[in-house]
């Protein structure tokens, strides 16, 4: 069993689409998430790339991925940022990811 599931009663999937709208080739280096687990508190998750990848995106290209977030409670939120670099200059910059609400389908009815 994946250690991230230890103590989790709910697992939420999410889909991210990243589009390079700049005029430069960029590379995703890191992710940083702030996760609120209902009444169970907050935690931070950070790491290299996403789903084991650090994709390079030319101008106009997009990258999509799906992942998941385990929670102890039946609702939560998740927001954060990605750290990218401009490939040629190696200058780093952050791109905010707005909050996503994590709710089970039965709670939406």
C-alpha cells in the first residue's frame, strides 16, 4: 500500500492542464501544494516535477496529467504553485494554481 494512503478514508483525483503561453521554451521543475483536509488540518506537499516528469514546453504547447490526493475527511481544498524555468536563461518563476475543491460525488447532489 502506498504510504500516502495511510490514514486516508477518501482519495480524490484531479486533472491539470498546463499551457505555455509565453514566447520561450519552459520546463516544469517543482510542485508545491497546500492541502486542507476538512476538519483534520492542513499540510504541504512539495517535490520535483509532476508524476515523475519535468516536461519541457515550447511556446503554445500543453501538458496534461492526472493525479490524486488522499484525505482523512470527506472534503478539502488544494492549491499551490509550480516552479518553472525558462530553458535558455535558466531563470526560475512560479505559476499559481488556484484552489480546487475536493468533494465526493455524493456530496454534490
